[in-house]
């Protein structure tokens, strides 16, 4: 997240494979993805239920549902048409009981 990548500057036709082959720029890692933003919340509660040690937990991740860029998506002419994104808002809860 927020890392650098080498952009594709163009393409050339490859007769042998029958596809467009990407051409990369001379400078490595000259483009950068947007910064990664995340606000989360975790709550853990340790208690005893029926004499057994019990942990109850709740986790909220990416509360504000930020769209964090993961990888660029290219069209058939190797122009950036968008980005894939990391998972957005997640919520999970659980219970751990010792036996």
C-alpha cells in the first residue's frame, strides 16, 4: 500500500504469441499507489463463565470503508483503466473458552 511500481509506457505486437507485449519505462518504480488508510477498533474481554476462562472479542477493520489501491488494472493497450482494491470494511467477533 502506497508502494511504488514501474508503469507500462506502451506496447508492441508479438507475432509469435499473437498478443500485445507491454513496454516498461526506463526508470524503475517511478509511479506510486495512493497512501493506505485504515481505522480499526478491537475490543477484548477476559472473563470466567461457569468456571472456565473465556475471551470475548470484537474486531472492526477499515471502519470508514476506505478504497485502498492494491494493483493497477490495464486495458488491452496497457493504459491504466482503474485499480483493484484491498478488502474494505470487515467485522468479526468470537469467543474462546478454555476446557
